[in-house]
């Protein structure tokens, strides 16, 4: 995903469509918690100006990360939309947006893609498939994993009698 400035300038009046599959396996060396990276499908477009190029891209794929409970491999989906700006010539050009400086005369989108993927790695990821080999058990003697949704729908047995009290003493019946 490299273009020279001359190639981009030739396409300045046209929209440059992007639809490629890239391999970003190098991010495993940067972040040791990443065990694998699927081929990343990059789609979008580039708007080319006289002094800059703006890429509106979408990245789709998945990362293989360790489960925070059991260290089992978990496929973590990645679906990110982003805008990346590359400046050709920075002299006399001020911007409030974060932009990449073009070194030499080649615009390389891969470092930005790798950075985006690294930012998508969550602090914790959990294996949802309880039947997977090596997955964490969901219950044991005197304990069970309770999700927040299940917890909010369940009535504490110690307060069940109190719920019946309000049903029996309905003041509108008097």
C-alpha cells in the first residue's frame, strides 16, 4: 500500500478507490499478546489534494488474542473506520488535525494500518465458547460465573418474601 507522490498527483482529479488485502503479521513482534493476525481487508478511498492526501478507509479482519482467564486463543474481530491524512509539504501549512509527514516521495499506508490495529487490542478479552478445549469452567462447587444481565433479572431469594408483601398489601384495593 505504497504510492509515490507523482502517482497520486496524476489521480488528483479522480477518486482513488482502495480495495486490498494486506498482511500485518509484524505487529505480533511489537505486541507479544497478539498471537495471530488474519489478512486484513482494507477498503475505502483517497482524496488527493495539492499538498495532502486523505485516506478514508475501513479495516476488517481479526486478531488472535489470549483469553484473560485461561490463555486460550480467542478470535477478536476488528472492524474499524478511520481517516488518515498525509502531508506532502509541511512548510506554510498548518492544521488542527493529526497528520502524517511524508518522508521522501512515497506515501506508505502500512505503518498507519499497523498502528490502528495495535490500538484495537483490548485490555481484556474472554472466551465466550464454554465448550472450547481449555476454556474456563463456568461453575464449580459453591460458585458460578454470573453475567451482569443474568444478575439484574434474578431476584435475591432473601428478598422474595418482600416482593410478595407488596403484592398482598396493594393500597388501591382498599
